[in-house]
C-alpha cells in the first residue's frame, strides 16, 4: 500500500470510531483533532 492509501484507511477507521463515540454519547474533540491531522497529512502528501 502507498502512504496515501494507508492514510485513507486510517482516516476511515478514525471516522468509524468517531461515529461510535457519537452513538455512545461521548466527546469527539480528541478524535476530531486526529482526523484533521490525518486529512492535512493526506493533502500535504498529494502535493
């Protein structure tokens, strides 16, 4: 797998984890930060 594919898979897992936290009524601020960091890294890798 390429780095971008790995990051996209990680991002997918984070978003699923966030969904589970929302359904459980828990805070998502920490995972939101991780998601933003991964999205930024994907953008930086694509350039």
